[in-house]
């Protein structure tokens, strides 16, 4: 498999807003694959009536040079055991009915969609309302339906969060979930999907642990990005009130209406977030830069850190044999202004390569430029190999085999090496990595 960089479009394409155009923007960045989410509620809004309009909006704008990865959620107001049009997905009341819809969809897309994924991070209650055994049964039916509709299609296991597989000191539900799925559902998927968030320097260990668990199954990275606010220890004390108010809630049901009416966060959490924003100027820069409306200097810093992170994360993953990485995400799901008092907004909202200008996704952030340059540099690369530098464990040098290009950086001893001073705090604003041609 050739090295390929992809992007995630988002989790609600065509679910609430009119399907937009995004494939030309992704291709311009050098993305060779786009991952898109769809839900049973979209595909079969009522029993027996299929609606492929959002799917066709994707197919109509993607040419032969871009591969497609569809992640499907079995969420239905009428067909799933936990009634909802968004999350969590749950076992179908009638598995044969869901399989028939899936098979019809795959036949409709035959030869156009390479990857079909059965749910997303099913070990997390927000995304899957069922047991591991329920998921294995669902996956088995999913695999049969996809292969029936397109024998050449690839079935992807529901994405796995990072940090699941190292042996824990105490019982771990997410680890046990995936170990059961891997053991009992081994013949029902073709590719394992690991999501590479958190400390990027843990990526080699994460991939090693995944391979030890899944054996000879191919492994891809269906999501990655960084940094996260919670990678900075100094922010935790300032989020104590938010965590104590509930933080991220284990929703019993999340609908499309909830999503668009701002009901993702409970009122106690929203109140705590409002108080956090009231004292934004007093907060550490490493927390401020993730907040909506932060000072321009800190916004520019976070963009720089994000661009660095994108290159670093890819080099570490590709040098461990990963051949497909998919960046979360191309741009916002909709052009609407984000809700700053949603805690998930603080954690993830700035993971976007592009932004909307009006109703068109046309503004490129620095991380988009970093993505585009990396894609260009990787063109024709046969492999990515780390080059050890004797006596310098902090030196990270990678050879893009077959291109004559090297990527290098020094791992900092602190999160922000000196460059910019903001309110008395030393921060970094210059690129951490660099490209060079071997002489």
C-alpha cells in the first residue's frame, strides 16, 4: 500500500445542513482520501424508503483520484434499539432490515467507496449503546452485507481510541471491549483503525501495542490531531470547576436537534464554562489559546503548534509502518458560529484545516499549509524511516525513502521552547520541524 494522507469531512455531513462542496478543497491540500460519516436515520428515514442524496452529493464531487471512506452509524428513530437520529448507535431491532439497507447502499456505491467502517469508537458509550458481544454480531452482519454489495470493498473495524491496549493496573472496560471484539470478530473486518491523539511521542508504543493485539491485520490511523488542551498539565487546576460540574456527559441519547440547539452541555457545565471565559485573561496561555476569541498572538501560536504537531504525528506514525493517516478534520461541520460554552468545543473545535468564508469552505489555516507541504514532500516516497543520531535522543530525523528528502526536529525539553513572551510567559512561535534534501 502506498503512503496516503487523508482528511475527515466531519460527523454530520448533510444531516442538518444542505450538503456542501469539500472534495476540491481536500484535493488541493493533497489529500488522497476523504472520510465521511453517515447515519441510518439519513439513509432510510422511514422503513423501506432509501435516501441517497447526501451520499450522491459526495460521489458527484469526488473524482477517481480521491478514495472514499464511509463511517456508518446504526442510529435510527425507528430501527435501532435506542431510538435516536444521531448518537449513540445501537443494535438494530431487525438486523436483517439494517443489512438490507446497507447492502443496497454499497451496491449503489460499488467501485466508488473503498472503505466501509462499522461505527466509530464503539467502546465509548456516546457512540455505541451495546455490549462488545452486541458489536461483534453487528460487525459480522455489516461485513456480510458490504461484501455482498461489493466484494472488493474493505471493512474497517470501529475506530479505537489511543491508550487502550497497554496492560492497565486495574480493569479497563475499553481495553476489554476491543480484546473481545478482536478475538470474536477476527473474520468480520479487514483493517484495524487506531486514533492517534494525546502525546505524539507515545505513537510508536501505541502502534506496537495495537499490532501485538491484532496480529497480521493491516492498521491505519483513521483520526489524529493535536495538541489537546489536556496535554498541558498546568491547565487542569483551572478546569476543576468544569470537571466537578460534570465535564463531558455520558449522554443516554443525542439527537440532531440537541446538536443544533446547543444541548451538548448541561446547564451546570455551561455555567462553569461561562465563569471560565469571564476570567480568560487570567488563565495560562496554554489554556487561553484553545478558547474562542482568544488574543490574536495566542491564536497564531496555537496554529503554529498545530502545524508542527501535524508533521510530527505523521512522521512518527509513518515510520512505524502505517500507510494511511486521516486528519481530523477538514473544516467545521457547518458555517455557524461555534458555541464557546460547550466543553467539547474547548477540547476539539480548533482541529480544523480550513474555515468557512460565508457558505464556502475557502480559508486555509497554517496547519492546512503544513498538510499540503507534507503531502507534496511525501509524493513518491517508498517508506519513512527514522535515522538515529548517536548521542542525541532528542533529535528526530526521518528519511522519506526514494525522494532524497529528510524531515528533522529537536524534541523540546519543555512544551514551549523560547521564542515569544506573552504576559511574562515564554512561548514558541517558530516551526519546530524542517525539511532538507540529502546531499
